[in-house]
């Protein structure tokens, strides 16, 4: 059983996954942010690898990616920063996911990337532009070779047949995108609830986390009604913007959410 699967076994509901962009606000903030998140109640930390053309990301995360790239963040630098992070008791049992896009990963070398991710203690990957066919026929076996979970995304427009297929291919959890918009946009939670009820009735193999538009206690609570938890990204990036104290900003942001 993977570390992420254990998290869902121990905490079936209200699992909190928080995203941040590696290299933002400053190049060397990665471990400070991870420690702050784990210490403030995040169950899973999703680290965004900045990319110049992030298709699924809205303006807030795009801006953080641009700034991170300007700061000099690369995949190689990120792996150097992550080396040894599991020795920190705060992060020993926290799920850690790398989220990014195929182009820089392929440039780095796909197998080398998976090998190094596993070696530093990463649990799972989210690569939204890795197609199902290529996963099944080329890349999935490499991901599994290094013991990494792989998480697919589904949307309200995804057919039931395809949802079941992506659920079958995923491990860790299934990422339910709340709408077909980019991250950080407004979300109609009445429509989202109908979509999540549909997923719940399908009795999928994997737990479901909801992402896109989750920003505070109310939206987190709404997402958790029909899913195992939720993913917060853009709202947390905003909370980090301009702060001189990452720990205080993180606690202030997460405290109302984790103490429902």
C-alpha cells in the first residue's frame, strides 16, 4: 500500500491536498512551504513544476510559474531541494505529489525523472497532458517500476465509460476537476454537487478529490459532501503572494479549513 493510499485508509473524508508552485515566491522556499503546510494540517502536498505553457492552470498559477522560472527553478533544482525531506518528522507521513507537464519531463528524461522522484521520496505524479493511450503503452510501466502512484483527471464532461477506465488506470486517487475551466475560476457548486453525486453513485475504485475553485472553508465543505476531500491551489498561491512570513500566512489560510 502506498503512502497516499494509507492516508485515505486512515482518513476517509476531508482529505486536504494543497498545491504550490516550486520556486515561488522565492527559489528556495520549497521546504519552508512544505513544512508550513504539513504543520498546518495538509494531508497531501502537491508541488507544481513550473512550465511556460501550463494548459490547465489559470492566471494565478500561470503567474507563479512565470515567476518561479524567472527565479531559476528547474526539475533538477527541485530534486536537489527535496533530497532528504522525509527525514523531517513533519513530512514523514505526508503525501507528496509532483504535478507538471510532459514537455519538461521528457526533456529531463522520463525514466530518469521517475527514478529521481522516487529516490527523494515523492509518492505520485499528476501529468495532465499524458494521454491514456501513451500511459498504457509506454509510460505507465516506468511509473509503476519506481513505485509511484499516477493520478488521472476527470471532468463533468467525461463519459461514464471513460471515467471507469481512468479510475482503473489511476492509483492513489482520482482527480475530479470541478469544471472545464482553468484553475482558480469561479465555480457553480450546485452543478458541481450533481457531478460529484454522479461520481459517488459509480462506486469507483479510487477515492475522489475535487479540484479547481476550492478556496475556503465553505467550498472545501461543499466538495467534501460527495467526495473524499479536495485540492486547493490558486487561493493558497494568493495567500503566499507578497507575504514575508510563509508559516504565518499558511496557518492563517488553512486554520479555518482544517478546523471545520
